[in-house]
C-alpha cells in the first residue's frame, strides 16, 4: 500500500470569510469555489496544501476547546518566525501562544484562525 497527502478539509459557517483570513494573513491562494449541498466550498492552497473550507448548516456544533482527541492544529514552517509574527500582529492577527522554543533549534507560535482552528507557525534551525 502507498499513501500520499491529498487535502486538508475545514468547515465554517462563513467559508468566504474564513478563506479570506487564510489569504490575507497566511498567504493562501484561492484556487476555486464550488457549490455543495450545504452551500459553498472554498478551495485554497495553504503552505502547499490543498485546503477546502466548506460551509456548514446553521446550528452545527463548534469544535471543543483543546485538549481533545483528534486533529489539534495545522503546522506551517516559516523561515523567520519573529519577522512573521511581527507582520501578522501588524495585520491584527491574534496569537494564543507567543513565540517560544520548546527544544533547541525549534521556535513556535500559535495563531488563532477562524472557527477555532489553531495554526502553529514554526521555525526550525540546526540545534
């Protein structure tokens, strides 16, 4: 058997607004938009990943606060974390975790994205 990554699928009550966040803040590229039985699905390239943001029906339960079982966050590597954090803060991005180094050679920070999604930004250098 062989497996390869295909896409990341997010859900949102407002996929257009959510997609705009990823475009404006994280440099995602809009690649399309399609209609689904629930509404709109936005198609993006985010850090090289095909990413879908699909509309949910009103009243759909929000994700619980972490920690919980399942996917916790999306991780994106950047070349200069402190410069990226400064740029995102200037754009109004909120960070739930400020830059810190959990181990030598790795610096991380967490951005609060729409719909409870956490995006980890990380810089890796030789320890």
